[in-house]
C-alpha cells in the first residue's frame, strides 16, 4: 500500500500541532499548511501529490470555503477528497459546506477515531 498524503490546513498552530500528533507513527504522510492562500498554492503545484485535504473552514482572508471552491474548480484536483472541520456545528453551516463540495464535515473538537473514520470513508482501502 502506498502512503496516503494528507494536506492539513488550519490557521491555528495548536490545531496543526494536534494534527501532527494524531498522525505520529501512523502510515500517513502529513503536510501542515497554515493558511488558505498557501493551501491553494500547494494544490496548484502539479508536483505535489495530495490524496486528501483536511480543511479548517474558519480562517482569515482566504477561508476554507475559498479553498474548497478552488479545489472543485481545478480540473486536475476537482475529485480530490476534502474533509472540512469547524467549531461551527450548526446544521445550516454544515449543509453549506457539503453543498460547496466537502466530502465530510467534522465538528471541532473531534477525536482521532472520528478523523480516521472520515478518512476511511473518503479513501476506500486506506489504513
């Protein structure tokens, strides 16, 4: 099995540190990204191999919805699985994210097992 490459996008350093800790000694390659702008740049780079994006929705400037729209508009990446995460558990907000093209929605804080279940759902055959 090839290693799955996850792009984790969140503007909060503590959340990125937690994400890195989640995947310590796990069979995943994780790239941490601290802004929507950097995420879009990375996703536009054809040399980057990314299998799934775990994306915070609430970020300054270029937010998660902007990144999600960019992914879905990109010809080579429009089928890329995107799991969004947010502290907002409001049903209408969740529906908005799913309607925008998110493959799954996690409400922060979430457990490692919840994240793993979401990854297995969007990446059949992984882990």
